[in-house]
C-alpha cells in the first residue's frame, strides 16, 4: 500500500555554509546545471553569486524523528530534504527547525483515527526527541552548526560560516493548560511558537478542525482563556507568535491582544487555493498591520488547485464509498467529514489507502506557482512583510526546490520576475530578522511580570 508523503497530504484541507572554496563552489555550480530548472545562464549566474552573499532563512523545517540515525545521518547527503551537506550546497544560512508534537495517528492508512489514551504523553515525547536531535547536532558538529538565541547570534553565525538553528515549536496540544511550559521551552531556546496544527486544542481553534476528535469549527470562538494568557506570556518572553494554521477568529484575537508583530511561518494566500488553511487577504492585512511577516510556503497543494484528473478520481472514490461529492474539491484534502469519522477502522483504512494513492499521483507545484504566490502576497501587503518557507519534511517542496540544496533556484525565479537583490534579501530573511529584533526588544524581564 502506498505510504503518504506526510500527514498533511491527507488533510490539505552543514560542513555548512562555510566559506565555500573554489572547488566547493564549482561542485555546487555543476550540481545545479545538471538539474537546470530552465532559467537563462545569466540569471542562474547572478542567483548563484547572490546566494554566496545572501543571509538566507527558511522559517519552517520539521525535524524527522529518525534524523541522525543510520541512513538519515546529519552530515551525509541522504534522501531527506534537509541535512548539513545539502544546506552547505544551497548556501542556506539557517532555518527554523520545528520541535513538533502531535499524536501520530496518520502513520499509515491502518492507523487508528480516534484519540486513545497516552496521546498527550506521546506528543510530549516527540517534542523531547526532536529537541535532543537538535542538541545532538550542535554537540556533534560544533564547527558547522549552532543555535541562534538572538538575531545578533544569527548574523554572527552567518558571518562565521555556521548553519544557524532557530528553534520553533508547533502545536500547543502537548502543553495541556500549563503556561509555565512556555517559560521552560523559551529557556531551552524556543524563539517562535505556533498555537495550532490539525485539530483544535485547549488553546486555540485550528483552521482544520478534526471531526475524528469531535472537533467543530470555532469551538472555542477563537482562543480559549489560556490561549489569551499565552499571547501575553509569549510577548513577555520575547517569543514570536506564529499564526499559521490558526482559525480566522483565533488569528484576529492574537492581532488584538499581542503587542508584538505576528508571523505566519508557513502559509500561502487563499487566492492561490481557496481553503481555510490558506490566509485570506484580511488575515494577511492583520499580519501586516502588526508589523509582521507572511512566510509564503512551498507546499504544492496550497499553491495550486488539484488537477482535474485528481479531482475526478477523488469524486469517484467518494462515490464508491457512498459519500456525496464535495462542492469545493479543494476541500477533499481538508479534514474528513463526520460520516467518515464514524466509520469502523477497517473501512476507514481502505478509504485512506486509496486516497493516499490518488494524492501521490498529483503533480507537484512549480517554482512559477511559488513565485505567483509571492507576487500576490507582495502586491497585497508589501515587500517588507513577506518571506519564504519550505515546510520540508512535512510535505513541502515544489519542482525545482525539493530540498535545501536547491534554494538558489528560488532566488533565480525571483530575479527572473524582476525583484531587486535588496528585495530578495528581505524575502530570504531580512524581514523575519527585523520582526525577531522587535519581538525580542519588547520582552519583559521575569521579575517585572
């Protein structure tokens, strides 16, 4: 049975940047030309030279739970989308590595689709495993990689040719109602926190509520009381609030409560694909008004609607399982409806397996699709409020940018569209660092809280 690229596919619902020697530079140039995405040689050369000078930041990469194990080594050019070798080849200065915790329901089509005892413990264990992986990278490769605790750290590490790890956390689910865990994680280096993932939690409504969890849209009417308190706590801690994946009402409430800029760490405009997971123009305006940044994500199904062939196959699948056709077929990739939630495990497994197989055949979006989404977002909220994210290891990647070694191709796409080198520098990290500076300066000492 075909295994999905990631859970999100069901729901859509570094030797590192060391000063590159002439030999290493030629190797990178040779590698890229072997997989030339079709840009003129002049544009590719400019992009390559710019990448050497650029401070570049990817605001959302998930750390796989098996990262660093045999076959997935940190310092080898493996099959994954992120490792130190690829980061060096791409001249990626740093990235938000996400300490992510969520009940692993979707490891395959036969996995249970209802909550079971121990889900919170399992999600917390995932957080710890990912933190230890990051700590191990820094311990084992101190000449190549380090954690950036401040924007100045990030800039310094870039100058030293070291890959800068920015620690982010996604999903309040594992934290229960314990706000003090935010202090604990901030002390361990967390500098960005996202309230939501798939499914509502005790802090916030999600843009993708899960009927399997007995969720309903806007169950909390946005943020719960503990969620509202968390906004203020995060402001005090100097931690960036990540509003990707929140419901509209929750995002609006963060905008009202937060005294610091918001960031959508990995989102796309709803104009690209009309699903609640993407940001409406109004939501993007709220992020801009806060002084924040929308990090446009290279996630195929958020950038381009499903092809007609895939839509036809999905409707045929639904018909075979006596499900009504969807009025908006983009919703076929959003959380399942209550009918599916009530199915027995065996029937659900059969349906999910066939759904996975269909989604695996859907062509990836292209660099042009990503560029179109960036263009749209820049037109709506301005060049100072837009950045770039990959969502690698959780389904991200478009044709031409399928791992961190290929970020030069994104730069080439932007040059081809007429973006100046100064504006590309803003998109690749300058805007995010400005927000981080501002959030850090707004923090309050513990004694004053």
